[in-house]
C-alpha cells in the first residue's frame, strides 16, 4: 500500500479522493510569524481556512495540496489545525518559491537539498509534520541563476526521497521548458514533475511539447484574475484540447486560491474573493460542468480530480 505524507500523518493514497493540487491556506512572508506576529492574521487564517475547507468538503473535495513554502510564510500549525477541523486532508510542501534567501543564492544545491529532505523525512520546524511534495518556482524572465540552484536542489531531494515536484511557472514565456532542461540535466525522472500554472497559456504546441517530455501539466489557476491571460473558459477549452490529444492521463487541476493572503493589497485580495464566490469549489461548479458540455467523458473528468493526483503521488 502506497502512502503520502499529510499534515495529520501518513495516509494511503487510496484515500486521497477528489484532490485539488495547488491551493494555499495562508500566504504571507518568511519570518513574520516569529518576528512580527502581529503582522500575520493568524486567527483570520484559522477561521477562513476552516470555513472554506468545510464548505469544500461538503462540496466533495477530499484532499488539498497546500503549496505554501517557507518563503511564502508557511505556518504548518495553521495548516494542521485547518485540516483537522475541516476534515480535508492537506499535503504540505517543502521547497522554495520566488523569495529565494540570499544564503541560498550562493549555496551548493546539495546543501539545500538536504534541508528539503529533512522536512520530508523528519518534519517541518520541529513539529514532526512531514512534507509530502516539493515546490519550486520560476516566473517572468525565466530561470535565473538562483532559480536554477533551487531547481537542482529540488531534483536531488526528489531522487533521494521519491517525493514529487510541483513547479510555479510563467507559461506565456514558456518557462516550463527551461525547468525541464534543468531537471533533465540532473537525470530526474520527469514523470515525478508537474509543471504548474500551465493554463496561463493556450499555446498547445508548448503544452504538448512539455507532455511529450513526460511531465504532468498543472491546469491550476482558476479562475483568471488578470486581463492579460486566458479567461476560465479558454483555459477549460485548452484543457479539453489536451484531453482530445491523448493526454488525459497526465493533467491535473486546481485554483491557486489563497484563503488568507498578505502579500497583495487588501483591496485587490477582497476583489479577488468577490469575483469568485465559489472559492475552491469553482472547478466543481463551473469547470467540470463546462468540460462535460464540451464533450469530456466522465472517465476523463474523474482522472483530473481523482485518478491522476493519486497516480502522481504514488509514482512508478
């Protein structure tokens, strides 16, 4: 029986059920909760997290992958509490987002990999709560020199632990291709990698090129909150096109929808919530019905939210 680390302990992958692959309970900045705790709305995060995930559970969501790394202000005790109180399984992440510490920018990838491995094998911040996934990020401008160090560290941690990698990318600049090249140079099994935020583009040549390399695709930004990227229907039509092209077995979905966030202006965050009253049930209520309307089979819909996430975490 294969298992995955959740914030409440190891869980058989057979219990993952309906899984959202990229969400956040609380997004803030590294170090704030310890140095300036009054700057972190921890109580609001607890309340919002429980409320939103209880609603999601009632709507059929069983498991959420929380891709909040330490530089996004990961608070593992908040995530643990919200999981226990809501009944939703949560898989927490090790790794590094875009706020790469200066010390990491001059470090050997192997030394950073050891830190990720510790969080996977022994636990996060002395809690004993083990990470179940590795998150790394590159954005506008592509893979920078510090970003490459982080990618190499993630690849080495993956090979040492078997835990998969989910990336943050900027698809309009085809950044996923750069990430794949680094992973290939590390000899990584690309079947253990999901290239995230890939639905920020409708470029089927780019997306099928990635899939031909063997990676998974994360269609994990729903709905769109920016005018310069595809809207949610265009994203879903692209998803259906990838299914029709024979890639239904390597596609996964999510929202990237923070439940509480301090790294954007409060007015912008409030507007984001206002424009998506469905929160992390948007996929259930809007995307999956539209896929069916476009002709997707029930088998392929099930793959997106049940079978593929389980297979991704199980590995070969």
